[in-house]
C-alpha cells in the first residue's frame, strides 16, 4: 500500500510534536542534546507512521511490496511535475506494508494540471508494477488505497477544476443529474485509463531500474532519496539532471501562478 503523505507547512503544534518525539528518542539513546538523526526519526514517524518491526511478512509478501513501492518510485522519478521522493520503505508502518513518501520542494499555492496528472501516474505505479512482474492473476488488494486516491483526484480535476475538455470549465458543487454524471464518470475513467497506459509504457521502458530498486529495498528495507538516486544512476543516465531542471521549471511556474 502506498500513501502520498506530505509534511505541509508546519504549525506550532506540528513543530512541538516533532521536537517532542525527537527529544524522547534522544533520551532513550542517552543523548544530552537532540541531533539531526533524531529529528529525522521524528519526521519519518510523523510522515510515515510508526514502524511495526514485530510484524511478520512472508518472503513473497516482501517481494511483492518491494516491487509495488519501486513502481511508485520509478514513476515519480521519471514523471515531469511529480514531487521529489523523500524515502521508500518496505518496513510496515501504520496501516501500510510499505510506502513511498514525497515532499514538495516548496510551498504550494496553485497546482497545475501537469502536477495533478503526475500524481495520478504515481498512484498507478504500484498496481502496474505488480501486474508487469507477477502477472494479472497475481495483482493484490494492496493498490486499493492508491486507486481510491487516484479516482478522487480525477473526479476533483473533472468536476471541481474544469480540467476536462469534454465537460468544460465548470465547477459542479453537487452530484448532477444522471446525464451529466455519466459524462463526468466517463471522463474520470478516461483520466485513470490514460494514466495506467502511460505508467505501463514507462515501467516497461525502465524495467531494469525497477528490478534494481526492488532488490535494494529487499536488502535494506528503507532507502533515502539520495540512496535511490545512487542505485538507479547506472540505469537512468542523465535522468537526475533532467529532474532537477524539471523541478526548477515547476517551481517557476508555481511562482507565476501565485
């Protein structure tokens, strides 16, 4: 399962909670002062949830989770407009067996259609990876949350943001009549199918990178963004240089929109 979690602009309460968790971690470790690693631990716990180290997972389940999360990560790294990856893990946290967390590079005000489409694609990454590696008969319920998130996002794009050429630039506050609702539903399905097809082509193209990242997750369980970049560098060439340019372009677009 994957959650697109973000530590958004922090309130005083959020920061106090982060510092409190870090202070407890420091006390347990016998440290006199809170250091960067303890603050990182606190941030991960807030964003990703509490680790469930005692939870037993079979090797097959771990392998499937590794490919599922790697699918999300590979799509995020190769899709213009996607948020930068913070970490990827197959360590069960909260209610999830694994997750890829992303954090925006700067505060968001308005969000472009390109960025929303990137989120749809990232949502599809886990399900498509399962299908490509294990086959249609072996896809799991692990993608249910991803598909729910993607469907809600597509509905938001169509009915609230006017991002459908077929429906037009309208904002529909309440569930409309059957004819209009059928048109909206058709546009939502089209957005989701288009995202699925884009992701399927992308993961087929980057299948070697998918295997490399999944194997690394099976070995190390949790990987930072820098570790992921190092692992994938032999497979992606100039990818990360291109990503930095894309993120800079997105940041400039957001400033214009603001």
